[in-house]
C-alpha cells in the first residue's frame, strides 16, 4: 500500500525456500527495516517488461 525508499546496499537475497518460482523474475530481495519489519523489494522494470503489450493501430 505504501512505497518506501531503501538503500540498495541493504537489500538482501531471500532464502530460495521462501520464494515461489513465479515471483523470482520480479524480486530483487528483501530489506530488513531497523524496527525489524521485513519488506519485499520488487524490480519495477521487470514488472513493466512482463506486462502485456497492447497493439495500437492508427487509421489515417
């Protein structure tokens, strides 16, 4: 629901047993906040690239 900024150097790789294969192409890792909360870090460019492309035709 919210977007948070984190230092890319603090992104950690998740254990492979905790990630479903469908999520792997879009996952960069996770970030452990100072308060102990764990946030998943997604790859926005990979998500956009995987979205269906719509074909637009121009009638002149």
